[in-house]
């Protein structure tokens, strides 16, 4: 069972940005469920991967992730 994880991600300004974040998470965990609310800078992920690993994947894509 996976637990929803919340991330505050800044720098997402368009649909391409959302897709880049989603692609980075899916590369780490292809089974992850990702919901993005760009207006709120919020990314919700259901995954078996640890929070730090998902945050690192988003950062590697060039977006800031608040702790």
C-alpha cells in the first residue's frame, strides 16, 4: 500500500513543466500516481519510493522542491 506524499514544487509555469515533473517521477517509479496542481505549486504522489528520492528526481529536472 502506498501513502500519498505532498511536495511543494516551484518553477512549474506551463503544461510542459507539469509533464517534465511527471516524467521524472514516473522514471523513478513507473507505477506512481501523480497529481499536479500548478496554481498551488503542489504535487501529490502515491509511490512506494521514499520522499527524498522523489524530491531528488524533481530537483534533477530543474525544479525547486520545498522541504
